């Protein structure tokens, strides 16, 4: 028995070892790994490592050790690390895709921003252009309004001149409230002499003049100075003074032909004429009392002479309330109530020409204002005795 003891001990040890190996094999079998498989995995791992580069396996040993068998750990480490790396690589690829996508989106957003900015810039430019257009339109509108205003001013000025220079229809069919019918006709469109001299009569020499009411300059028929010059050579002496007649007529709201008619009636447009025995001067025969103390030559100077005469007549016309017959009569020394005897009284005073010309109104209205020769018309002709 004693001799069998060593054998039994050896047999037990062998059985235990075999049992341990069987357990080990069983454990390996449970995990489906064999040496050949491990070797194959190691070889595959090495090939992967060579293809992808080195993998720091040792950094993961503490996390990767699952089995006690050191022979299998390296393969497990490699496999697990490769799986993690693959997963990490896949994750990185996904991240890269996301980054690319994000960059793409960012680029798209930038493009969109640029488009928006461009659109905004375009909108701003459009607004600016619109504002410029609006300003130009306003400017244009402002310029159009200024032009219209200027045109309106010019038109008004033209209308004033037109009102001054235009001819009325004359006194055809006109009836005065105090002197009756004007007696106007084609040959005397501004009234018959008996009408104009209403109240004055050779047959009744003490009857006074009553100026017919309601006659204004606008009612009178007239022609322009140019028409007068073109149709009648007697007007030729007035030609050098046309601009002055127009200047001061327009300044006083009068027809230029009216001032020229005064000059023709008073001096035949001769600035050197001295009338009334040295008491009247120049073209318009301004009397000394209207010359503001100046000498005769200064009073006769055409510009001053016409200017003074125009202002004087305008003042008289305004005082008469626009009654042109009263104003015209006053220029020649007429006044309401003037009788025939009073008008011709100067004939016997040593100054024949100082008497009132009783054809004056008729010669002015139906002679000079129509471009005709005023001296040749009129039925009284009381100044002819002075020649």
C-alpha cells in the first residue's frame, strides 16, 4: 500500500492537470477560440496594423484584459482596439461629413447672406435710384414749376403790355350816361367831334364842356407805332424815340402810341420846339412848372421830357378815375365847364397859339391814335388863324 502511494499521487496529479486542461479547453471552446484562430486573428491584426499604421495597444491594456490567458490577450487587445479605431474612424468620417456639410451649409449661408446683402444693396441702390429719380422728378418738378412760374410771370407781363398796346373796338354803339350816343362810325371809331366836345358849341359860346362819362383807354381803337410808321410818313420824325415811348408807356400802363400821339400833336416829334411863348418845351411840350426848376434845354431832353409827360398824364388819368377824355382835355388845358369863348380868348391876348385847340380831342382820338395825320381833321380849326 505504501508502495502504491506514490503512484496514486502521480495519478491524481495527472488527473487534476488533465481536468484543468479540459477546463481550459472548455473555456476556450466556450469562447470559440483556438490557437489556430488566435494565430489567424493575430496575423489579420498585423496586416491591418501594417495597412493603417501603428496602433498604441499598450495604452488600452488596462481596459482590454478580459481573459487571464496572456497568450490570447494581445489578440484581444488588437481586435478590440481595431474595432474601437474603426468605430472612431467611422465616427471621424461622419464628423468630417458633418463638418463638410456644416461648411457647405455655412458657405451656402454666406452665399445666401451675400445674395441677401446683394439684394439689400440692390434694394438700397434701387431706393437710392428711386430717391434720385424722385429728387430729379422733384427737381424736374421744381424746375417745371419754376419754368411755369417764369412763364406765368412772362405771360402776365405780356398781358400787361398787351393790355397797354392792344386796341379796343372803339366807341361804336357806345352810349354815355350824360352825353348820349357816341356817334362813332368806321371813319371816326372813337366818337363824333360833337360827342367828344359835349357842351362846347360855337352857336352857344357860353355853354360849358361836359366830358362824356364811361370812356376808358381800353375802349379806344388804336394802332401800334410800327403800324403808324408803316402807313404814314408824317410819323417818321418819331422813329428815333420809339424805344423811349415804349419804355415810359409800359412803366405807366399806357399805350406807346398815346405818348407818340402827344408828341405828334404838340411838336410833330421835334425836341427843339419851344411853345407858348417860351413856356412849353420839347417833344411833349412840358410847361416850365413841370420841369422842377431845370432850364429849358434840360427840360427838353427827350428822355426826361417823355418820362415827365408820361408820369404827368398817368397822374391826371388816375385822378379822373380812368376817364380818358377828362385826362386828355386836361393835357391841353381843358377843364369841365370850359366854354367856347374861354377857349379862344387868348387869340386876342398876343399869344394866339396859347388858346385851347377845340379840335384837340377829335384829332387825338380819330387821327393820331389811328396812325392818321391829326392836323388835317376837325371841324373847328380855331388855331388856323394863328398861322
